[in-house]
């Protein structure tokens, strides 16, 4: 199933021809579409059902010039559910209203008449974001990195009890107030964007914009326009001025995700902006000064990319004044159960499964035995699925449906006695689908003896 197949999009405009064109375009991409023709219609639709994204006009019949009605509606949507991504559409020759909407929490804006490829890219990004969010802080699920009970002023919650995360937390606390550029590295799903948002929320720029950009999703043809903006007439399809992401982040923070995937030609253009702190829109005659903090992230080893001739060393020097490396979840196993409990509570609330409050012993064993190649994102998805499948009061091993690779485990002769005992208990619990009585019988133990061993092993 593709990303768009089951995604629900609410589109809102007071012009029937616009709604019809958008409906046809989105249905061709296999989105499920609902339409609204007024702010009241938008609110009614959102009250009646759940959507992955909203694409709405700023101007309606009662207010065709200022966009004030649309901006007021956006404020209401943000107050109701700040995790719902909203993109605004505007036909103005000036984009100041759209810029104001971005400052008020809109995910992006689309000019009329729209470019189909760009509109669909914006929707895809919003759907990906929404799938990770709904009911919680915007990045708690997408990056799933809840690292240690630390909360900044409005920043995301961080849960990290493991020893491997303590140096990371200490470094974050030291560098957050500064304006230093930070490169965040780590595997997919380790929470890199969440860390970037936390750094912004705990900086002197926290009251200004935090603008994330997925560089991996930008083609070479739109790279400059998206990041730096363009002026009307700069190229064939430039019907209006466009404000780029760097300009939107002025006085705030820009987050450049997947920086390792930027082609060499675009790296040179990005380097120039970072070196000069000046921005020149495509087609503009003069640059403008920028005051922006740059946070970036990658799962690629940039030093290896430099050796291979695929990444500029001078660009890396500009990006990594400070480098934060996030360990994989398998390297911070003490955090698995606290994270799992968080996701359990989050998804139980989201799906109205308040009867699901805990994991049974078999599920706890499955969680701690799994290698989590997809890291915290995979953990969040596994718990979400389990909450939906659980039938009575607790999540069981069968609800998680995790497949532990036995071949990756250490040899028995290389283990300590406690490690060997723990492995045998885990195997027995998996074999009997978390049934403690059957597992205890197979191990030659009483049920109470097995529970005591589980407790002594911290399971």
C-alpha cells in the first residue's frame, strides 16, 4: 500500500472549480478526499472525522483580500490540534499572508495556480509527518526519541535512562543556548529531528521559527527555489515571489535533514550561504543578510563520503561546529521499556483503548530481546500495532509479533550465568507465546520461581 492510498486529506476553498481540480488530482494519487467550502465547513469536517492533512485557502467569500479569516481559522486549528499539518493556498501577488501563516504554525504554502509536482510533494511530506504524530507532540512519534525526562520551554519530552545517552544529554544542555551549528548523526529512527527541535526550544531563538527541511525530498530543479526563494519572473513557472526556507527561518533555526544526500552542485550553493550569511533569491539582483542557526542531520558517514568525493569537506566544517551522535536503540537497551510504556499510554489514549494499561511478562521479554533495527521509530510502530490488536487489559507477545534473530545472539559458552539464564527464559516465553505457566513447566521451574527469576533479572 502506498503512502497516499489510505491518507485522508481535507481540502477547503470557496471556488467549486478549484475544489474539483484538486479532488481529481488527489484522487488520481489515491488519496481519500473530503471538501469544505468555508471555515465553518472545515471545523465541522474536523469534528466529524480525522484527517492526515489539511490544504486550505486563506481567502473566503466574506474576506477576499486580507486573508484575516483564514489566519484566524489557522489559529483555531492550531489551538485545537497543533499536530495536524495544514498547508495554505493563496492567489495573492504578494506572499506576505502566506509567510504570516507559516509563522502561525502552517506547515507550508502553495501558490495559485499551483504546480502539481510541488503540491503533491507538500502533501506527501505532511502525510508522513501526520502519520507519526496525531495526539502528541509533533515529533514524539515521527522520531520516537524520548530521551530522559528532560523538558525544555515548550520543547519535546526526552526520556533517556541508559548510560550511553547521558553524555548526549549533557552535551545538549551545554550547547542548546548557543548559536553554534550542530550536526546530528545516527541511524534512521533514532530521533535526530526531535533533538534538533529540543535544541531550538532551549535556545535564545525559541520564540522564533523552527523550520525543518527534508533535503532528501528536494530534486535538483527545486532545490534553490525551496531553500533560497525566487522572485517573480525568475524562470518560466515563477508567477509570484517565493519565500525560501532560509528566509522563513530568519532569526530562528533551520533544520537541514538528510544533509548527506545533497548533490555536489547544490552543496556549493548551500556552502556559500553558510559562509557569507547572505541569501540571494533566484532572479534577485542583490543579496540580503541572514541571522539563522543551522542544525543538520544525517545517517550517512560524511567523512567516508568526503573520501569518496561525494561530500565537500569545507561544507562539513561549516555544519559540525558541534557534532551529536545518537546511539542506536540496541545500544541503549535500558530505555526500551520506558519508551515502550510511553508509546503504550500514547496509543491507548489515541485509539480509545484505555483498557490496555500494561505489558505481560512475555511481551516484556519480546521487547527486550528484539534487536530493533528500525530503532525507536520501529518501537513506536510496534506498540501502536499491538495496542490495536490487544484483546484484554495487557499487550502480549503475540500482539507485538516481533521476530528475534536467534543467530545474532552470543554463544552460550561466551555468556555469564545470568545472561544464559536470561536467554533461556526469553526463549521459553517466546515459544509459549508469553504463557508463564507453560514456560515455567518447560524450564522445570514453578510459576512463582520463574517470576522471582524475572524480577531478579530486572525483566
